[in-house]
C-alpha cells in the first residue's frame, strides 16, 4: 500500500522540522510513503528547514488551506492520502493504525482521530482532551490535520472545498458520508497537536472562527448551540441591567448562572461525560465553546443580511482588511479605494494572458484620456491605439517643468507632492487622488506576498519632520498607523539602543526603511553586543535607494529576518516588488520599458503610470538604469522581472561629535527654499553647501537654514553656504545632492 502525506504550512518554522522528522521515523513495514509540503508563502525559515530534511515542496501564496491540501493530493499518487498539519507530531504506529482501519471494512472512506495533547498542558487543554479521548467508531466529523482518505473517495467527492477559509474538514466529512462512506475515529491514529486550545479566550476566539466555516459549509446548530445562543442574549441583557443599575440585576444573574450550568450539562451529555466532578471542570470550557459558536451564528446571519446592503458590506470588508484607522482614512481620502483594491486583487491578474489584457486595456484608456484632456499630447496622438504609444517621445522632470501647464488635465481631486531631490533640485507636482489610491492599494497587496497586513505594526527607519507642526502631525500619524520611528537624521549607539528597547515593547511585524539606515542600525546593535534576533521581526522591506548584497547579508544575520527589496519613486509609487524567491516583479499599476539598452540589455528605465490623470506620467524617464528579464519565476506570478543597475544611493554626514546624520536632512531643509543645492563634506569638521537661490531667497533665510542644519550636525561642524550659478554633474553624469568624505 502506498501512502501520500500532505503537509500544508505557513510560517511554521517552530514545529515543521519535528513534524517532518516524526513522519520520517514512522513504522511502515512493506508500505511506501511519500511526503510533500505545500507552503502558503512562508516568510520565515520554514522552507530552509524542509529542504534540509530532503522533503519536496511547492509554494502557493495567498490561497486557502483547502487549496493547499488539494494541490498536495494532485501532485502525489498514493492510494491512501494522509493530511497532517505542520504543528502536529505523528505517533510511531500512525500509518499502520490507519491501514488497519481501511482493511477492516470496505465502506471506510475517512480514518482519523481528534487531536492529542503534548506533555506540558494547561487545564483547559486537558479538559478538552478528556472530553474527546474516548470517542471511537463512526463519527460525522474529524479534524483536517489528522485524517486519511482512500484516494478514490477523495476524488469522488471532489476534494476539499477551496472556497472555504475554515470548516473545510467538516464540509468534506459531510460529503463523504452523503456519498455512502463511513468516517471512522480510530484511537491509535493519533497525533500530538501543539496548537490546541490553551486558554478560555482561545476556545472562544477559535470556535467563533471554526463555527463560521461550519455554517458556510451547510452545518446546522445543535441543541446546545441554540441554548448558548439564548444565553448570549441573556448575557447582553445582564450587561444592560448592570449599566442601568436595574432592580432586576440579581434575578438576571441567578437565571444566567443556572443557564450556564444547564448548558454545560447538556454539552457534557453530548460528549458522553456524566460525572459531576468532570462537569464542574468542563463547565467554563463548554461555555466558552458554546459562546464562540453562538457568536459565529450571529456572524453568519449578519454576513447574509449585510450582503444585501452593498455600501455596508463594502465598509465592513474595508474594516476587516485594513483595520479601523486605515479604513476610515482611505474612505475619506479616496472615492472608491476598496473597489480599486478589489480590481487589483482579481484572479485574472494572476495569469499571463489576463495580466497582458489588463495592461493593454489600461494603456488604451490612458491614451484616450491624454488625447482629449491633456494639451501636451493632443497633437502627438493622431489616434488611440497600443501602437501609437511606441511613437510617443519620452519625457523627464525637466520637460515636465518647462511645459507644466500643458501637462495638467482637468482632474480636480489631487494632492501636492515633492520628490526628495536626489539631484539637489526637488520636483514639485500635483498627484490626483485616484492614482494615489492605486499606488496605496498595490503597495498593500504586494506587501501581502510576504505576509504583511495593512494594520501590522511597523518599525520605521526614516526621516523626521523638521518643523514643530510637522513633528506633531507625524507623531499623530505614527501613533494611529502603529509605527515606531527611528530618525535617520540622528543615528548613534545611544539612539539605536533606545530604539531597540522601544521595539522590544512595541513588537513590530516588519521593518520599513532605507537599506543603509537599517544597515547602520544593525552595525550599532552588533557593536553594543545586543541580540537583534530577540526583536523577532520576520520581514524588512527596504526602499528608497539601492540595496547592496553586503547590506542584505548583514541585516539578515543580525536580525534573523528576511530582507525584501521594493523599487519605486515618489512620482509613480511602488513600481516593482521582490517576491518570495528574490525576483523583482514589475507591478500592474505601471508599464516599464528600457530605453537605449546596451549589449546586456541594461538601459534607462521608462515608466508609464497607468492610472495617473491630473499630471500623466507617460513614457517618463526616471533616471535609473535597469533591464527587463524574460524568464519566468518560481512564484508563478505573470509580472515581468526587473533588474535595477543604478538608482538612488544615500550617504551620511559624519559629525565631529561622532554622530552620523542621513544626507536626506539636506532635502528636508532645503527643499522648496532654494532652486538647487549640493552638500559637500570637505573634512570631518567642514560641510559646504552650494546653493542656486530662488528669486525670493534672502540672506536671512540662508542663515535660518544654517542654524537648523547645525541643530542636526552639531555646533562643532563648520557650515559654509556658497551662492553659485551652476552645480555641475559628477563624472557619471549624475547630479547628487551630497558628496560624502
């Protein structure tokens, strides 16, 4: 008999090694066993552990656990299919016990058992296990993390329902029973489950989640559940009475207490346990279980009602996806953010043909808009088609500045933005909110490739506002958006140690940072002898400048996290995102071309933003060098792969007092105050700033800027400001706003 064992997993580094090792140690006799791991896009070391054990695996991110199990079944060929969760450890005779049950009767379709418990347990876990340990024989449900199928039975019922996010095990058990097969609970088909309920709260929360899946799968509430549902309303009435200090409070408390006991007895009978001592211990666990399931009834009913009211439905979906603060912010700022988010989430964008058709449709819509609404393009677009786009001239910041009025359309809702001014001459422009909505939606979706959710806590290594008002606004935004910030304008060991201690308490889900800033933080942590891995931050998203291999290596070593590269710009938002396999994918909100490619394919990156209307970026040269690679990627996304050769490289001002200050402070201070600038650190004690002034730039404003800069680099630093007529490019032809020592 040949067994195929499927293990679905997501970020399971804690237990996956032991799970696989238990399977490799199984007693199998003359039987053959194949093991396969189906990963849901893990961002920790799960796949490294699996590979070290020599187990084959596939990665399928952002799909349901039902689909993961079906994929595992499809790529294996054993006559017996076994499913085990990554936090379960199979006992030695697991396979032999399952085989015995299948051979004992011809009508057995599923064999399994309820989860066992580890040696170290909580009282909640022990009570829950005791309630189920004596159940044997035919049942109507078994947990999906410990079940075996005859392959013919599995294929006959069509596998797991991939549309269910939970309750897929209950659903398939019901379909197997309806097809005339038995579902058998066998005592010796045992696994130890490390994810059992540990507390009463976890019982309530998880059963609320499981219950929703059961009802979606067509389950009906049992009598204990109906009783608990009644109790839930009594509990709510109790709260109302307590708040109003009603004279009925005491009678309601008595009635509530009696109902708790009655419900527990009813449920105790349901699990065939009649001892008073057991019921006393089991009562709070049963009550938490029933409350969780009754809440799931309310959730299920409310979902059905809300589905009939589209505005309410969309608002709740926004809340679930983005959390309260972001949902409110995006709803206020954008007209239809959730609609855009759903558009970019559509399944068609996961196929090559669907992606190509989507981009082509967007480009045609863009050219039609330009021809009608943008003066600069009216004469350059004789007709609307994909072919005509290739004949359009490229543009850059200089061309847009010189013809700014001709580039503007009649789009009214916009925000003013400005680039950081890496050339020393910031680019000020107007960005319509619809384009910004696409940028933000695409950012959240691509972060989701690595398990980062919109509301996750963020450790941010970034600039800090220089004005008092700006700092207050920034602090409020960081608080509401759950961000903890380290200013890159002051990085020293003391600041890094303080930030580390704040992060220990804050427990962020990911870093968002300039690569060089996180690299400097890592070096400081290493110098201080602190274990960066204790922060337990699994992901670092690096953006804003070139990420060098030595920086990636150091960051991953110090923090034991995965470093992900993001490529984008202020003008066009996120352009490309690194996938789980380290390939930089061009995102479907833009179309990229390479102009003037060399023999290796590297040339200037030309961006067409597909949703910008107020100030369109059609064939916009952003000054970076790269190439498009035609080979596919193991992540199976259809998006083109980009390799960036040259981009923004930031440096630090080394101060006489030993501090280092990110050179972006020059952009924060001088942006909008002068036409162009460049900083040059001539020696450790002298900083020269060359400035091309605006018409309204005065000597007093220059002195004010010097004083503000001195507040960051220290009074010991000599700052010389020179008024010049021209700032030449460096040898590479680049205009950089700071030249370090």
